[in-house]
C-alpha cells in the first residue's frame, strides 16, 4: 500500500522536504538557484521535489548506531518556495508532502512481519535553508513533526506514533542533495513492539524545480 502524507524522514522528511545546497556561495545571486550555482533564481511559489538518492534507503532505526527498525527504498518530499532573498541569506519553504511507498518498506524488528504504512502528519511544515547549506524543518506552532508507523505483526496491526520538535538536514551542491542523519523521534503512543526512539536517516537527491536541479548560494 502506498502511503500519503509527507517526510522530513524532508523532509523525513522527512522530511522530511526542502532544497538542495552546498557551502559555496555566489554573491549577488538568490539563495536558491536552478541550473547551476549562481544560476536562475527559484521563484516564490515554485514547487521543489526530490526522491531518495539512487541506491539509498530511508531508515528509521531504534538507536543512532543500530540497524534494527524500518527501512524504505522509495520516498519523496515536496516543498513550495515561500522566500528567496539574495545570497548570502536564508530562503524559506513550506513542506507540503513527504511520502513513503510502504510496498518498499521492511522491518527486522522481532515479532514484526511487515510495514503497512508510514505517514507524516501535521503538514505543512516550515523550512529554512541558509547559504551554508543548513536546512531546518519546523512544525506549525503548538504541534510537532509526527510520523505514524503502521506495522503488521503476529497479533495484528500495530500503530506507532513518533514525534520530534524539529529536523536538521544538510544540503550539498555536488549532487543537489539533502541529507538527514540520525534525526531523533520519541514514541508518544504504541505497543511494546514500537521501539522507544526512532532515528531517521535519509538522503534525497536530486532536488529539482520543474526538472532543473536546485542549488544553494
């Protein structure tokens, strides 16, 4: 089954969603450009999308150093540009979707037979991307970044809900990517089969705007 949200694993995410960038800055250009560093400014209202980088997986593991949890090989984020000032500076976005294809997800947790779905809740999220490539994803006021994970077990379907106050990612102009590494979520509800903490890691690339790669300046 395909789930709809979106993340920030942005992105999520997330993600969890979001833009591509690197530390190199081209003064005089916009923070977000298409085609090249210092290229055409991404317009306010443009939609940015990115799938998982080829050959990679989005993982939601029970510890920052472990390999027990959930893994998916298909995920995508979508974000809308809401502000794109001159570089150096900070661009803003609205993360409107972050999806995981549950048919590509698996789990190696004892007692879990499969993954029925992963949904990112409380969208849209706000995001900022600075000229040094730092991406910050924040939930609406009074809420949290939330992932609902539905597991198929010997005892039937189990729903695990995880929350995080925010996500931080890093953009890289080399491949127009956004990477989230060990972003910690805490379980807020679910059975004992739901691990207490979830650490989200994923690389999304390339981030594109109408098919053109996006760069951060």
